[in-house]
C-alpha cells in the first residue's frame, strides 16, 4: 500500500498544488485559509507571496497564469469579496496554464465577521466549483481543478470550509506532474476586456457552461452510494461525513463538483427514490438547484441554515433517516461555568492606546484584528466594525453625518472631532490606504489611529509590506507608514509608544481637538512576536494598595483580583508597566 | 455516467472511537492530539482529527478531537461520543464533559488557568471543580501533570503526561508510542517528553 500521511485539508491543498506543478501562489492571510500558502511556501522551486490583500493576490495569480505557469490564489470567504472585481472578469479572459482560487468559508464564524456561503460566487461568475469533504479529497480535487481549468479555459473555485481546512485525515499522494510553461503569446481580443471584446467572450462562457455541465454529470468524483430504503440524501463537502454517520446505511448522492450542477446525474439517480433530501451547510445552494428540476427535495425546512452542521443536528433534522433516532446519552455540562473569552495578551501594545482612547469622548470606528477584542468589557473601545479597512471610511461618513446633523439642528451637537478610526498595520496596508485618501481628499477632520505592531498577529504573525521580510523570509523593502501618510497630504502625523498611556492620552486629545485630519501611529512590536521587549515583572505593594481597582480596567491577564486583594501573576507579566502608570497610589513596582 | 457505480453505503462494522482533548491556548492541546493521532495512524487505523484555530492564542478555550476506527466519517465527535476526555485544565474539563459517553473516563491535570472574568473578580472560579469532576465521572484520574512534567525535565510536556495516562487503553505498545514521539517532538524537548509519557503511562 502506498504511504498515507495524516494532514490537514490546507496542507493537502498545498501538496496537491505542488504536485500539480504550481509554481506561483499568492494570498492574504485569513482564518481558516492561512496555512495553505504557509505550507506551499516550504516546497522547493516554488514562488509564494503574501499579497497586501486578496484582490491583489488574485490579480497577481491571473497575471502568472497568463505568463504560462499554473497559479493559485487562496483566501478566506470574505477575502473573495475583496477579490470580487477580478473574480468576475477573469473567466472572460480565461487561462493559459491552470488557475485555481481557493475560498475557505467559515460556517459558525469561528474567526470571522459573517458566514456567507461562497458557492454563489461560482454560480454568479459561471466558474466551475469543487467541494472537498476531507483531506484526501482536498488533495485529489486540487489536482483535478488544474486539469478542469486548462480543459475549459477558466479559473476554478475550490470551496473549502473550516472543518475541511483544519481537520486532519489520511492522504495518499499521486505521481507529481511537471507541466511545461506555455510560451507567452499576445491575444488582446481574448485578454483585453473592452466592451467589444467582452461581448464576444460572454457567449463563449455560456457555451462553456453547458460543456462543463456535461463534464460534471460524468465527473469521477461525483459519488452515488446505494444503500437501503427508498430515500436518498444529496450532499456535498463536509456535510457528507455527518450524513454518512447520522444516517448510516441510507443512499447518498455526494457531489464533488457543484457548479455547474450535474442535473442529469441528479435526476437520474434521485428519480429512483421516493423521498429526496438535501443536507448542506449554510445556504440552500444545492436544494434550489434540485428544486428547479421539479424534484422538491426536503432540506432547509429542517436542516439549520445558520452555523456548522454536525452529526447531532443532522440526525435531528430528519430523524426518520437515522437508524438510532435519538442522540447518544451524555453527561450534562454543569450550569454557570465562567466563560473564557479571548483576550489581549499581557503586555499587548494595543492595550495602552485602546485604554487611553476609551477614556476620550470618541466614537470609535474599529476594524479587523486582535484589537477588535477591545470591544469587550472592561475596555469597551469599539463602536462599529464591518470589514477590513472600513474603520477609516466609516469614520469619514460618521464625521460628515455628525457635522451635517449638528448644522441642521443648530445645537451643540456631537463635535466632528469625536470620531476616531482604529486599525492595525496589516489591515491598513490591506485596504486602509485608499480610505485614508478619502479622508485627505474629501477634507475629513477626524483622527485615524494606526496600531503598528509590525506583524499580522491575529492569523499567526505573517509578514506584510511593512515588515521588510517576505513570506519566504527574504529581506525586502518596508513601507514607511509615516512617510506614506504624509505623502497623501495629511500634515498632522504623530508617533506614540502605546506602552506610554499618558503620552497616548495627551497626543490623542491634541489630535482629536484639531480642525484638520490627523493620524496617530502607535508603534510597538506584538509582545508574542518580539520577546526582546519583555522586562522584569511588576508586583503590587499591598500596604500601598487600597484595592481601588483602577488597574483592573486594563483587562490584563496578569492582574488578578481575589476577594478585595489585587496581585500580579509574575509568570504572566511581561513588564510593560501600564498598570503602574494607571495606579494613583504608586503601589505597583517593578521587581 | 458517474452515478450507480455500485458503491454501497453500509454501516461500519466496527464503530468509530473518539477522544476529546481540551485545554487553554498555549497549553499544547493541539500538539498532544497530533501525537495521539499519529500513534493511531502508525498502528493502522483510519484517523480524523478536528480543532479550531483562530483566537486560541488570545487565551481562549481549545478543543481537539481525535477519532479512529476502520473508516471514520465525521471529524467532529457528537455529544456523548467520546470514550475519554483528556484535559489540561479543570474548568475546561467541566466545560467539555458533554462530549463524554456516560461510561467514558476523564484524565485531567489539576491545573487552574483563570479566565478574564475570574481575574477581574466578576465571577468565581469553581473552587470545587475537582470534586465536581469526580462526582460527574467517578474514577476520573486527576493528576498534577505540570509537576510531573517539570520533574521529567519540561513543564510544557504536561499534555504528554496526560496522553501517557490514556495510553494503556489503546492498542499501541510502548515502543510504538516512543517512535512516534521521536518523529514528532523537536530534539531539545525529546527526552523530557519521552520521560513525561512514561511517567504518565505508569499512572494509567
């Protein structure tokens, strides 16, 4: 037997891409997709990069593919929103060597702001889509995706989900391919999408869709499993695993290629059964397609449309299909256990500036990163947050609206200077820079705080255009944030050390009261990333402490209050000294 | 046509077995699950594991699931589906008892990591956590895994102690386990982890 190795879905995709001869891969990190590029970058002879954002990653991959090599772009589900612009036109121009886009969706929102179902992106763009159900399929379908891409002259979407990306299962690899690069040839009519050209390309895509549906009907990885009884369950992705376990023995049509939907295959198989069920995560994507065939399956009326599926909720959806109708008996979890919310680490540089900001009269437009955790008590330093980069632009609208509203009512309304936008360095490079141009160009008068911790911390310390190091750990140029901001025409730029709370407070107060746009750059490396900044731990002198609890407002995991007494956990303290700064009795001293 | 290839979906003859590992970010729960999973693979089982990445590094709860058998379907363990709960922290042990079958067993470290609401003095850590665990699952094995690991040479090998305690109910022999530890653990922590595993195994 060939060797089988335990690996995550993400590792399997990376290995398959390498075995498919992919030499160019680009991504912006995002849970649960991040490890695809990290794994891929370790193979010999490949080029892998962190792009500033997903749109850039996909466009670079399109370019690489036109340059004649197999290319890959990976992103989390919301990343495809950012990349949606190239996504919809890339199928018009087609490919040279294969191009595969990976969307890692996050049902249950383990680490995301929404749980959109990206299968609709494949349908909307007329792009073929494959949905793996475990690591072996992640490997196999990635290999197939490149063949499909080249056969039909189109990008392919590989749609993963958290439980496929981050679950480990056994993978048997196949013989690697070594596709020859295709020499570059100019073909402007196919690759320059002026209206006259695009009008000729769209009908080609429609025709191609019919050919791809034929292919989908016969695709080897579509599995019809005949079981017992007169019911059939149509399913795809990881939901297949839950169906197999919850409805052990039932007939299953498990689809690996879900766009174009293999309508003939579905009709042919399902018509042999009395009852048709559809079990899929999130939206009724398959169900709608099957209902359109006049087959009227049972689906989302019982299967949850929100959150992840599992064996328990799949069994509960259609108990008539389950051999054992009720869930397993189990021990009941005791009530009232303390929650364990994620928190900013001890010494986290975000803490000082967010603490200072929370004490200003500010409406805080926040963004996506570790610092978003400051929305939780006791800091409560976020008012709104939507997506990557939106802090600056939402802040712009907010400030204008408050000004307009105050002007109309002619009352002492909320001053425009109360709006502060907050975002991290990686998020700023991702999609904050254009927002800052909006602020400068359209004469915003609010304050933007850039939390520069020199890494992409939330997803596990990836490098970015400001760190001076590439994904493959080679030295490179580094964006000077202050010079960039000044070059946009913003004159008021201040740099603060977020461990100095008083400095943060003073600078924020000055900039927020200025009748001009301003940017505060809060610079200090992530404490987990740079342990050279750690200093001796602090301790509370109990005689001097009156247990006022001011220091507890920092929400530092090294500070603990037992009964009335406050102490510092020496092992957890990294010596940032922020607690000593907020203490009014000088009761906290460095040991 | 791809359909009707004659695949028969029949219930597995041998049921899938499941183990849940729990802890707090930074305790090495995922590493322990990986050790367990690779040991099971080396013995010839089909294995699936599942975990959630993301915010664990920021002090959140971590759960890893390991399932094995002749052919494993779901990577997730249903409530009541686990034969053992291996936990590096007392509160996380209580939080995850739901995964345990009524005749399952608990192997836990007598380790307390206070979550923020407890640090803040807003709520109490269940001081009787150990008694409650024993009440819910009589016969639970609760040890000072960090202390045992420290004596073995590395406090961070606490989870390896717990896997050692679990190990006698699994079919892998001592040699197989040590080979997998050899393969997975970095050189500088290798001796401590082997020792930690064997200390745990004595208690299992």
